[in-house]
C-alpha cells in the first residue's frame, strides 16, 4: 500500500493537481463516472485503487469528487 505522503491530503491540492498537472477537467460527467466506478467494488480499477491506497483514501476521493460535482 502507498505511504500517506504519496498522495493528496486536501481537496484543494487534489483539485489543483487534477486541473493543472493531470489536465483533467472536473466536469459533471467525469465526476459522476468516477464516483460510480469508485463505489463499485466489482470494478477492477476500484479494486486496484483500494489495494494501492486503501478504502479510507478511496472514500476521501469520492468525497472530493462529490464536492467537485457540486461545484461544477
């Protein structure tokens, strides 16, 4: 599993990285799709995400996606 320092700790840091470094627009469509995928335990990418980062970090990212969705 990744170490705590290996990934984002705040919504603002995550959002900036998604927009600037990753060049990913946090559109309603993108956020909705990622929320659905991350909440689907049978999705292989979700299983890999949880293996790498843990379920509590997955929950944090879902929360950030929900916030970005509300802001879009």
